[in-house]
């Protein structure tokens, strides 16, 4: 299989080349040259299912023989599909927060780093640039720590992440570095794109990306969504609907693409916070990027979602989605109400999904199971959630281990010169 740019001005690439490049030379995002139609996939575990499902994408690539090992390495933690409230049996939650950093980004980061470790050269490592609005950087740092063929440089917006998220972004050892940017997430994302667009900088540091713009992030996200859909379909005989909180649109597009491949994914409802770019596009048909707005669901604070370029690359009949928008105060009310009703604790991001589900027409809720993506463990947002529910949230073992680590970061201005200087400095300083 070959991969082409959404902008159509770059040479087709192999999968390894597409993963290595991150972004196509013309600035576009890689997509398969042809949409494979996959009848299904088999496997009792996510790792087995993913290896079977993703085989067509790896066919003919030098990573093909490593696919099963990559999946086994990346997907070695649970991905339960649970019923959070027995009074609403039609709502299931896909808990994506049981990995080492407590967020769905663990799936993509671990899969991608396993690929990079096999693509890269320890004598001349790749440099992963990762802009993060909260969870991506922590997952990338964790997945990159201790590797030899790749280093990670994480850019995050100053004052725009929770206290625990910041620790999780800045606590990793070599070869990981954390850069605190004077700006918002869109500034971080702009710096990453500018670095890639500067040939001297890109070549000198062998830059690549771990954000959802990388095709190596999209593939594993499709796999666990298809796995959940297949389990639900086997139970009910009806394609389940999905409600997915989204910021940069990588997670939402993964659901859209899994459905396009032929997996039993029904209606897809994307949920944003106060950042209304996707919501307005869905209502008007006109896309207008905006400056991001800070919210309590900060990992979704994206005003210019990069993966929109992939969404509109698909034929109209394959990209149909709904979009809901949930403001901060409604998130707070929903977190409190859900805990009072069932005892289930939602993080602010995941709470947007259950709120969007509640807004569906009764007929839509009755005709199928709906799967809400729970994207992060609520402990990561304890400062926002605990005052709402009046209960202390216990840290799971993986996150408890992070609390004892030392934070290190480097503060930089939101300009390319500052990033270039930071890339030259190997050392980190205590936060």
C-alpha cells in the first residue's frame, strides 16, 4: 500500500516513509492511496485484532513482519467496554484510560514509538516534535523514555494544562525534553508545523511528528474503535453509535475511517467544548479556523483542528458526522449529576460525550447501543472534578507512580528561533 498527501503535490510514500515523515513534503497529511474495504478482523485481544485489521496497511512495507510485535508491545493494557449506569443500559463507555499515562493517547503513542524504534537509527536518532494541549505529550514522553533510535521534544502551552498534566509532561528521563511555550496550543502546533517546513531544521534534527497528524497515530485509534464496534455488534446485531470528544479531530476521524473501511460503526457524534470551529462548520458548511479558547476540558482546546484536512479528503458520503458543543458550566453540571446518579466519575473531556448522548432524541437512543469514548482518567483532573463530586479521586497505580518523579522543563517564546535554539540544547532544567 502507498500513502499520498491530502494536498496532492507530494510523491506517494511507503508506510514507513509516511510514519517517518509525519507530514508530507507539501504540508499535507498522509492517507492511503486507495481505501481498502476490510470485511472484518479476528482476535480475542485488541493486540490480535489490531494486527489482523491493520495488515493491509502494512503490506509490502519493511514493518510488515513486525506488525504483530508492534501491536503486542503497544496494546498491553485493558480496554474495557462498561455500562456506567444500570438505569441506562443503552449507553456503554469505552474506557481508554487504563494505559501508563491514563489517557487514550497511550494507544497511539506506544504504537508510534514502537514503529519509530524499528525505523530509526540509534547512531542518528529521529526527533519527535509533539505539540500537546494536555495528554498527547505525557503519552509520548512515557512511550519514548529509554529508547535509543528516537528522542522526544514536547511543546505545551504555559498555564493551559492541569497541575498533574504538567507533571506528566515534564517528568520523563532521557531522551525526552519538555518545552513550556508562552502561548496557547495553536501556537505550539504552529511551531511544530513551521519547524517541519524549515528544511535545514527538519533535516538537521531528523524531525518527525507524534501528533495525530501522523498516520501512525490514526491506525491504532481505528483499531480499538473497530474492536469495540465489533464486540457491540456481535452482542446486538446492530451497528453501535459512537460519541467522541474531539479537539484536533484525530480521534473523531479514526472513527469515521474505521466505518469507511467497513467495520460496524453506526452514527458518529463528535463533541467539542467552547472551541466551536467544527460545530460551526457542521452547521454552516463553512470552515473557519479560530484562536483556541481555554476551557476545563483543556485537551480539546483546539481552534484549528489539523485532521479536518483528512475529513474533507474523504468523499461526502463517507464523512457524515454530527457535532455537538458543550460549554464549561454544562460540563460541571453533567459531572456532578452523573456521579450523584450512578457513582461513575467522568473527566471533563469524557463528560462532554455523556452530555451529547443525553441530548440525542429518545428514538435515536433506543434504536442502538451508543458507545461514549472516555478519553482520560478523572484523577488527571482532580482539581476540577473533586469539588464537583465532593469525593477524593484515587490515583490508579500507574499515575501514582508519576507523582514521585521530578519535573523538568525549559521555557521558550512562541517563535521558531526559540524552538530551534531549544532543539540544540540536550539538557533539561528542574521545573
